[in-house]
């Protein structure tokens, strides 16, 4: 089962929220990976066998910053709530 872009956005945003709650910011190196615990069955190589998912959060945040002009308003607002540094 493939993940949709909306599903992947939600997963990445959840990882960003988790990091922000723990650290209080979204300033991470590009190689930073965030581990999320989920109840879903692994569907990709990033999913762990124990139900966890590893999200390459640093890469995602870097790419989002580079593509700011193309972001939908709702997606940008969600990141603004977390204090995203554009």
C-alpha cells in the first residue's frame, strides 16, 4: 500500500510537532531523523519492524523551506504554528 502525499505530509508534520514539543524549536541538521511510534503495519523501508517509523525530518524541513512559494496556505500555517524558520 503506497502512501499518498497528504499522508506523508501528515506523518512529517507529526514528527515536526513531536520534535518541537520535546526541543522547543525546529532547528535541526539536514541529517536529523525523528522516530515516531505508530500502530500501523510497515509499508516502506523507513518503517521499523516494531511499528515505529523513522522520518528524515531534517531533509524534509530543508526541502519545505526551499519550496515555500509552492506550499498551500494551510500547510504553511501548520508549520508557522510551530515557529518554522523560513
